[in-house]
């Protein structure tokens, strides 16, 4: 999969893809992440990217031309399956959205800053708008990192154990069950005996029960859907 990200703060995205699973995905050639500095498309001597909003009010708006020129340049090379704008008023990210996105070949992410981007860019180019939750970040970069991470780990061959993403929380609309490792007793708390029994089918049943219980207690909304 190829992912392009347009950002005014590309440095913010140096670290999220340089470690652990995202790093491995790229080393294995399963994922390419290209971060493009929007400043390269800024207007005039000052490489201007934003301007006052029509109608007045506080906060600058990212202008059409730099974004459009950057997108059009990229589209000379790539046909995108989705052009995604990260924004708090987008559709809320969930696992099924990440699953769907992980099946595409080329994705473009646009990170907003300031008061947002000119609405006409959304109308003209953006095909999907994603929010990572009901709170406002200072820019779209951290949101893009979250979305790309959630997609990248789903690409076939990325995770060491091919099946392990299948058992993540949310994959079956359930939260994951509790997990334990050594020691068997910690501060007087012992590992549930069933997990030491070696009885695979019973362990699976226990995990399913625990997942349901946890979901019921913490996220009953998932069961309603
Ligand atoms: N940009 C600012 N806040 C955001 C959010 N919650 N989700 C996605 N993009 C954002």
C-alpha cells in the first residue's frame, strides 16, 4: 500500500512511522509512507499557506491553491482510492473503517491546521472525512498517524502472527479479553486457573465470555449496533 500525507508540519510525522510495526511494514515493502511538505507549494515569496476567513472571525484558513497544486501534482503519479481529510467533523474512525481502508492500494491524507481548509478543497478533491474522536487536536497530523497505524497493522504479512489482528478488540464488535503473562502470582493476584489448564477449547470459551462481559460493562453500545 502507498500512503501519501500532505502536511504543514511534516516533522510531526517523523516518529510515528519510524518504529515498531510501522517500521517493519515499510522495511518489508508492504507499506510506503510519503510525507509531503505543503510549504513547498506555498504562494509567493513568503510561501503563504493560509489567509483570513471571508466573513470575518478569528483564525486563519488554509488556502485552495497550495493544497490543490500539491494534490494535482501527486495525482499525476497516483490514482487514489480515497482522498481523506482529517477533521473533527468527519465520520468517526472505527475498526470496520480501518479494515476497509486496509484493502486499498493508494491513499492520500490531508492534514488541516488553523481554522480548517477552504471548503472548496473538500468539495473538489476530498472523498472521505475522518475524525478520530470528539475532541479537537491542533492539527490533523496526529490523527493521520492514528489512522495510518490502524490500517498499516492490518496489511497482510505486517504482523508477525498472521492471525493476531483478527483477535483485536472491535474485530468482532467485542472488546478483547484480559491477558496475563508471568509470574503466576503478582501481589497476591493469581492468573485465572483456566489459562493454566492447557484445555484449548475451554480457554477459548473463557476468553469469549470475558470479552462479552467486558463489552457489556464498558461499551454496551457496541452490542446494540
Ligand atoms: N483535526 C483536529 N482534530 C481532529 C480530530 N479529532 N480528528 C481528526 N482530525 C482532527
